[in-house]
C-alpha cells in the first residue's frame, strides 16, 4: 500500500507539472520522467518539391523501387498541404475571434446564440480539415521517407562492377589457393565448430574455440585502442532496438517488395496477435550504428561538443534470407557476429572532412594487421538508403580466390538526423558579422557518419587464409599472426600454434606448399622413361587432381617447376601433360590452373632464345590450341590471350649458321631445313618492311585528317528540346511497350518441355528489340525534365524490366517445370498496357477536339459554290477526312502508318444545285455494305409503320414541316432513324 501511494503521488505530481509547469517537468531526473516517443520524421519536403527531376533521376540511378510518379506526388501533396494548413489556420483564427465575441455579447442571448451556432459550424469545418490534413500528411510522409538520400557527384553510376579503386595497401597478394580455405584450416586447428552450432541454432551460426576465441578478443581490443587514440569514446551498445529506430536509420526490418524479414523480430508472446500494444515492436540490431544513432535522438548538441565521436561494441544480427553459395560459406557471411562500429556527429560543413579522417584511421588499423587490401568508391546501386557516399575496404582472401569486404564508411549527411531529430546550436556569431549573418534561423540538423573499425569474422577469414602454415605433406600446422595483436593476446600460446611476425616479415615470409601424389605423378610423367607424346598415366593424374580440393593448384605448381627448371625433354613433357589436363580436367581445373606464376613461366619460356626449338614449337601449338578452344569463353580470357602475349623467340641463329657452314665444309651442302628457314626469314623481313611502310602511310594519312578536322569549326551539339523531341519520345514509349508485350507473348507461347527460350528465334528476336528499346527509354529518362513524361518513361522502363526478369527466371537452369508453368500462367494473365501513354494521348485529343469545336462554332460554313476544291473541308481535297473518322485511332504504331488510303465517300450523284451539303451529314452506316438476310427481323423492328414505303437515306426535308431538319454537322446522327440502332 505504501508503494502504491508513493507512485500515485508521483503520478499526481507529474500531471500537475505537465499542466502548469512543463519546464519543471523537463528538468526532472530521467528516472522520474515517462519515456517520450520520438516525434515524426521531418523530411525536407521543400527540397524534394524544388528538385523533382533530380530526385527522380537519383532514385532511378540507385535502383530504388518506388511507385510510379512518387517524387511528383510528393511535390503535389506538399503544395496541397500548404493550402490546407493555411485554410486550417484561418478557421482557427476565426474560431478565436468568435470566442472573444461570445464573451463580449454574453449579456445578449440572441447574439450569443448566433455566435454559438457559428462556432459550431466552424468546429465542424475545422474537424473536417484536420482529418483531411492528417490523411494527406500520412501519405506525404510515407512517400517522402521512401526516397533515398542524395548522391555525391563523384560517385560512379551503375552496379558494383563500375566501382573505382581509390587506393591499394599492404604487400603483394599471394596466389589464390583452395588449400587456404579458412573453413578447412580452422577445423584442422580446432578453433571453430560449425557442426555443433548447426545443431544448437542452425546453419550460418558458429562457435569460436581455443585460439579462435582469443583472436576475436585481441582484434576487438586492438581496433578499440586505435580508435580511442583518435579521440573516440568507447560505448557498449544494446543488441535490441525498436523497429522504428531501425527504420529511421535507413534500415528496412522487412523487404518492402516481398515482405521477407531482413532483421530478427522479437515477440512477447507465442502468438504475436496477443502481444497487443503494451510492448513496442523490437528487433535485433543489424549493426551497432543503429543504437549509436538512437543514443543521440532528440538531442540538441552545443558547438563545443562537435564533432561527437563514439566507437560502439555490439553484436550484429543479419537474417540474410535466401540461397547461400560457396562464397558465403564458413565465417564470411553469418547470422551473428561481433562488430566494432565508428559513429560521428558533426556540422554540415565538416562531414566530407570527417569521412576522409575515418578512412585514414581504418587504413591504419588494417595496415597494422599486414593485410593486402584496397579501398573502393562504391557506385550508386551499392549505396544504402541513407548513404550519400560510401567507401568499402576489401582484403585479399586467397582461399576464397578473391577480394572480400572487411569494412565500409558512409556519409549519411542529414538523412538520419532529420528522422531522429539530432540538431545542434549555431556557433556564436562574430562581433564583426553583418546583421543578416547574426539573424540565425531555426536550429540546423547535424550530419552523421558511420564506419566499421573491425568486423571480426571477416578479419579472421583474411588472417587465417593469409597466415596458415603447412608442412611438407600439406597439413596445417599453425598460424602466423601480425605482431600488432600480441599485446592484446591473453592466455599465452599453450599449443604452440601461433607465430608472431612483424609486418614486413608477415608479408614477405615464404609459405610452405602442399605436397601430395599429384606432384609425384608430374615427376614420373616428365621423366625420361616416357616418350615425348606419350599419354600413359595422364588419366590417373587427372583423377588425382579432381579428387583433391587442392589438386588444381598443386598440379599447376608442379608443372610450373618443370617448365622453369627442367631439361628440354622435361619441358616438352610438362607442356604435353599440361595440355592434356586442361582438356580433360574439367571446368574447375580450367578456370584455376593459370595463376600469374604459371603464365609468367610460359611467357619466359617463349621469350627465351635459348629454349629448345622443339619445345618452342610445342609451346606455340599448345597456346594456339587454347586460343581456338577458349576465345569465346569469358572465364578463360587470360588463357586464350596467352597466344598473343607470348612472342616465341627464334632459336640461337649463330649456332644454326655455324652448323650450316660445317655441313658445307664437310661436303654435305646446305640442308633443306636451313634453306627453308632462310627463305621464311627473308619473306618475313619483306613483309615486316611492307607493313611498316603501310603503317607509316596510314599514320600520316590520319595525321592529315586530324589536322583538317581541327581546322574545321567545331559544331556544337544541338541542345535537347523537349517539344521537338516529344513525338520521338511518344514513339519510343509506344515501341518499348509493344516490344515488352511481344516478348511476354513470345515466352508464353514457347513449350519449355520441348524447346528452350535461348534457342527460340522469336523469343531472341523480341529480346533484342526489348533491349534496344530500353536504351532509348533510359536516355530520355536522363534528359527529359517534364514531370508527367518522366512518370510515363519510368513506368515503361519498369514494364521492360519486369519482362526481362521473367525471361531470366525462365532461363535459369535450376527452375523446375512447375515454376515454369506458374511463370507462364502469370505471363498469360499479364496485360502490359500503356495506361499513362493513353492518358497523354487522350489529353492531346481533347485539346484538338476543343480547338476544332471552337473553330466550327466561330466560322460560317461556306457555300458549296464558294468552297475551294483544295480546302481541307472539301471532299475533293486529298487531306479531307470525314468527321466520323476523325477520332479513329489506329493503335500505338499509327504514327508510322501515315500512308493509309482516304476514307470511303458516297458515290451517289448529287445535283449541283444542292446547297445543303448533304454529303457532309452521312454516318458510317450510310457507307456500310451490310446486307441483312433476316427480312422478318427488319419487318418486326419496323413495327406498325412497316407497311409504309422504306425510308430514304438521311434527307434534308422532313415530312413534318414543323421540324427543323437543318442539323449541326457535329450533332449525333442516331437521333433520327439509324439502320444499326436497337429497335424501340
């Protein structure tokens, strides 16, 4: 009871303070105040409405899926919101005025009642306006928050493949070697347990044991010490955050397209529906950036506190839904990992400088670990929603055979601050500042930046794959780690697995290589016991290579040693063995045997004049065969180009000439081989001289043409004119929509059980047309600034992308027949209509009709005798179109079919004295050749008047003289009798 009384007193105290003294409530200790929910985000609506074209292009370049015309809708809703707010303020002001009036006329019941009635009306109007404003603001906020941040001008446009390498660091990367796979190494050293984690939690979870656990602790402490040295404050962050905070930071807890979960959600009940509103929607943080940013929500910082630099240690949880390939195995992509995150808050003018400072600090961390890494400027399609610019650091991982991301740095400008309400006070104005500078606006939003100091599993992968130690049998015996981690290592080295190396020694140490039966087979097959072209034993070598994971790398290494250090017979046999294994070893060996060391050995063998003539001929034969076999395979470009890169040098000419002289002295004469060689040399010399002469002439000709081109005045490219290009734009939209529809229809008609889409000529033809049409659409999206047209272009581009995605789904090798059937059924039900294009055409036709109507009503119809035969309204004019045919539309390709024949006209002879232009008042029914054979039906439709004579075609004089039959040419003709009208 005492506890309840205590909390009741606190509640009453807070209620009174909230009503009477809000400032006193704000000054209360945090534990006495009720947690306050964040206000709504504050997107920059004005910036969006003033830069509609840029925002649309930016979203398109970043591949953000938005509703068609989303940016234009935001601009329109923003204008509507301003009008509603003004109207609502006016009504509220009027309500205040009426309140004063009611108090003034309190003694007059009549006036008071009238004022009260007026106040009730105003109250209802205000309520309606408030509801409209609430709905409009909700729609406006939803669309505006879906837009991504702006993009830095230096960011390349496109996918990941166009990323720019800003810098490279560390030692030369060692050759790729599957034997250095971190999973097999960690299992051999007993520092990881994936099997137990799969039993306890599931796939992509892990246990770190022994030296593995100590390595994680050492990495965290090492990176933390570097960050603190640069002025970062350490923070341990919570792993659970509100889903609203994650959304405000730019993370989507669920995919907006397919609804797949991207973060782990926490429910407070086995049935989420029973949780109610008592508990907030909580998720596991995907990165410490989220709780670090939320720590400063609703904060106003002073200039002296900026830049605010914190480094947070927490666990990151990634749902990572979807298929997982070999590149994601082991520790490279997991559901939970330890991560040390950097977070900075600064003013707008300092964010670019802080980003470079963070990048330099990350470089210091990774260089201290002795890693080979590079820093990339990531392109638009790789930027997150909040990122204005992003750098990625990638380390060389020889076991994976490529570069792997270990860090990223992003400048988010005010994207997160506007959603979390992170602001700062203005810096004090100098005494010499002008009055306009001293007049400071509202508090500005801060800029936020984030970066990775240490993503522990990725760093472990890089260190293990680069630092593994092997014995002569190829077994893993230990790890070489950088000496920078030794001060942070705890527990000693009881098993003796760890060797500490300085940075220079770590990068230059010569690592032992695996050795197995493959090396023995190469030794045997290149011995003198085998003839030059013998193929015995090679099938066994190929089987040994395919059985072992490290087979391709070991075979390449053994053959390379024979090519570099063997005698001519061993070199010749090594080339024979290499050619046979490449042809029969399968795709895995073909794509992995040609490392830079083997290719260098082949190039040196070709360029060395002392190389045996027979060996050199065999090398040329092998390289030529590879060139013919792999020239069309993109994955074998390096192997195919060796034929052009290796210049096979001539054998020692002096020795050959000396041998020829000895033959002459001995009375044997010149041998045929010597004469043939001399003849070929002479022909090659003449041919080379002729080529040089032609090349010189061609160079002089190009030089003259270049000089002439420079003398000519340069013509400036004609600027883009939307009005002139509008017909071509509409044609491009129509053609693109038609091409997408044709592709969908062609794919629907293919029986995938009997034929593949890749071999169907119709599908491939439609696919090429779709790709060509999309190029025009993308070009116009970049150039056009008209808001309506941009929406149509983006919608057309989305249709083309949808058709291409369906094609990709149908051509995937792992697509089942059931999936193919479902996709084709969906394609058959799909209607790719050009609704937006149709709306534009409808508006254009409406304008034309209004102009024709104004012209028809304001002009007087000329007499037939005065009408010019060449007038457009004359039936003899070639350009005349009958009024009933003016509104006909011949489809999307009508613009390309302008040579249609003129509409049919009545051929009934008319009297020249007719002055009523009866020929202009006929309908399509007058010229129809329809002949009904159902006379009874016509007689029944005629009713009582069927016995009367058949009515003539439309006449000018009615039997009823009281009816004026002078009709307007624009008037509908069915008001009289029409042969195709429904019977009454």
